[in-house]
C-alpha cells in the first residue's frame, strides 16, 4: 500500500512538472517549485528523471539577485514527434509536430484515386517525406492520429460510411497503419477533429461545451461536452445528417442520407431552388448563393428556409446538449450570409441564447484537430498517470502566445 501510494505521488509530481515545462518553459527549478508546490528535493528528483529520459533539458541561465543566476529548463522538443493527418476524398494533408505541439513540417497532396490500401501506403510515405524534410528520424514519430470522413468505431477504429474514398471501409485501417508505423494508430472522425481544432486554436478556445457544425456537400457535427469529445456508444455521436428536421422523414433517402442533410446539403439546396422555380441553368450551390447576392427572389426564399431549418437543428442541440457555442464550418456553413440568417431566426424558435460563429480555422480545422489529438495522446503517454482520468492541457499555439 505504501509503495503504491509513493508511486502515485511520484507520478502526480512528474505530471505537474511536465505540464509546467510545457506551458511555462524555459523555467528555473525554483520557479517550477513555486508553480507546482513541490519541495526542492522532489523537484530535483523529478527533473533528474526527466533529463535522464531525454524529455527535458537546460535552456540557458537567468540572472538572479546580487549577480546570481539560475539554470532554466525546457521540454526537449525534438525528443519525440506527433503526426496529424486530415484525410479527405480529394486531398490528404499531414503535419508533423514536435513535443511542444509546434508544427515543424506540413504537406498536401491529392488522395490516391485507387483508394483502400493505396491510401494507407500514401499516408505512411507522406509521413516519411515530412520527417526527412524536417531532418527528423522517422522513428521519433511516437503518436499518429488520422482524421477520416465516415463513422469511426471508438473501440476498433474501423471506418464505415465512407462514400468518397473507395475501399477504405473494407480495410483494417488501424491494423495496416499500425504495422506500417510500428505503433498504435488512432482514427477519428474528421468533424470531431475539426471541433478539437477550434477548441485548441480557433473560435472555441476555452469553451467547455461546444459544437462544430459542418455544412457542405453533407452535414456533420462534432461535440465537446464538459471539455471532452463526445463519440457515443458506436462512434456515431454527431451524425446530425439523420436529425428528422425537414420534409422527408420516412423515405428510403431519409434513412440512407438523412432528412437534415437532404434539406441543407449542397444538393438539397440546389434541388429546392429548382423546385421553387429558380433559373434552370443553376447547377451548383455556389450559383444559388451568387443569385442570392444578386437579389434573386427565389434564391433569397430558399436560403431563408435553409437558415430556418438549420436554426431548428441548433435548437435541438440547445435543448439536448446545452452548448455555449456552435461553430459553423464547411463550404456552406462558413458563409456569413447564411450564419446571419440563422442568428436572426434563433430567437424566434429558442428561448436560451446560443453563440453562433464561423470557424476561425476554415479548411485547416480538421488538420489542427488531428495534430492536437496526436500531441495530447503523446503527452499523456509520456507524462500522464495510467488508469486515471484527465488529460494534460495542450500548450498555447504560437499565435495564441503572440496574442497574449
């Protein structure tokens, strides 16, 4: 019992020191002791262990009173790296981040059209090129998170409902990538990662309860509740496309595609515009918005109705989840002419205020979320406490540090 308690105390001490180094370094031992409340002896033991393991290192000296100086320490940024990948139907984006969470290399390329195993080999090759270009030993990549469209099983990492990457649902994605990288791989829904990205560096910084509503070709939702990503029993939390808000609730299309997506997805908006007697030559949702800007009465009515339907969906989220904020993203969701209309409708359908804002990260939200998840997993692997809840908080990004 005493041995177990002593081990737990050492683990808590290690975690506290590591978190202070990540957020406040370079920092002296005296400053670390003040920040963590640990004794000088405990601080010396923890720092000696972190240095010997290669996770911390000296970072110069600072002048003290009467000419005295103190050695300062920082996290050894190049001791281990994390890889975040945003995998889409048309392109794959990967970023390599150091131990402090700063991106050291990034690259984008078209997704391999052959799909399946070819895409997984592509991700591994891309990671190898990133490491080589950054002068990093690929063996130091210790954490990998892949963001993918579709439903991700939270237990197995299996991906289902991926219509835009051929053969991916038939692959053992975590198994194949795990063998290629030589370590466990985490697979996450891309909209969930966009939510994490906005929470780390975007519009939802510091918000404990928020949603990321992606509206474009389809509709998706990522949720953080009490600071944690909500995945659900089977990984399908946030499949808002199937919310029964709209005209078709009991058709085969509604069951397959989703009632909400049929109304507010790109194809649905175009369909409703044409059904309402709009210009027959209109083929894309971009053209509908162009006609909205030109004052086309049919386009105005269709976008107004789209905003009303979205407001009903946000109301459902407000009633069930009680979020402080909903971040709109995607090619349609980020349009201010739509967001403004949703804001205007909300007071007519819901009593409680919900802050609605456009994504600050835009198309990079998923990649930033993948990096944040990969770095967080690495920190908890190295510095966390096994079998106890609670992740280490991520350090601020360079942009955040500059703003502060």
